[in-house]
C-alpha cells in the first residue's frame, strides 16, 4: 500500500491537471441597474469573463467604441447624463492581444422620459426562503392598463409579468434564483409610457441540503484519511523486525 503522503500528492496532482486544461472563455453582459433609464440618468454596461488577463472591447451597433481593461474578471463602461444618442445594442469582445476569444450577447440600452408612477415590488413569503420553496413576485403600480417587467441583476433577459395575474411564480427555488430583483412598468397605448424602476429586493435562498451534503463529504473524507493512516501503520508493523 502507498504511504499516505503519496496518496495525497497524487490527489493534488490530479486536481492541478484538471485546472490546467483551459476551456473556451464565456462572457456575460448586463446592465447595472437593469431596465430602461431616464433622460439624464445613468447605467453601467458590465462585462464578465472568468479570466484574469486580456481585455474587453466594447461595441455599439457593431462599431467599436472603447477598450476596457479587466479588473479582476470584469470590466465596466458607465453611461451618465444619458440622451437618446446613448440608445442601441452594446456587446463585448474578450481579446488576448489582437485575437478575439469570445463574443457576448447584445444588451439593449433604452432611454425614455418616465411618465408613470413608480411601481412597488414585493415577494411572498419573504426575501429569505429555503431551497425548494414556492416564491411569488408581485409588481404593483397605480395604473390599470400597465404591464410590467421583472428584472434580475446580472441577466440580459427580462420577464414580462402577466397582466391578468400580476404575479410571477417560482416553484422549487434554488441557489441560481438568488439575486437582486426589481420591476418596471409601461403602457402599450398609442404613446408608449414608462415608469421608473422599483426599489430592489434581494432574494436569498438557503440550501440546507447542500450544506448537509458538504458536511457529509467532509466527514467521509476524514474517515478515509484515518483509514489510510491506520492501514499504513499496520503495514509498517508487519514489515518491521520480529
């Protein structure tokens, strides 16, 4: 039987080899805060790539407008005092030197004058829930004919809330549903009108099953390690002088 030190060294080498094989980088792009922004308002285009080198090039409508250096794994482009000229589709290219390694989706920036009252976002049964729970988001606005979007910060796509029910239901929530939510409403009459974005709500999903699994895995690892130590000690005694 191999000594414990050799077993641990082999495990560390295998883990290092699995990390040493890079995969193609993927980019996520989103607005912070999300939603339509007001005339004179501000937003930030965020580009994230799970790499710590290289740089981003920001495009608007297919035209290169700026090079963005990475800070950690992300780069940001701020739009302030927004006008109609800032509207359009923005995307990021992740580059190493002059080589394009990945391209993001396109995120739309829209600038409007807000004419509707600000909605209120609520969540039932609350902002802190256990994994697997049933959650309902409700966006309330003082306008009978308004429809609303539900935003999750970090995602490009928004969810259109049904007018009839007014709620967006999540069944059996998990950690991926966690994050910062907001909503924004509009009317689709002859003249499109928008509201401001609601105040944000942070949904926290507590995954007790995952925590228990981690504790169980740690316990098994400790038992395996103790078993190896005992087995090595027994083998050493048998090989020793009689």
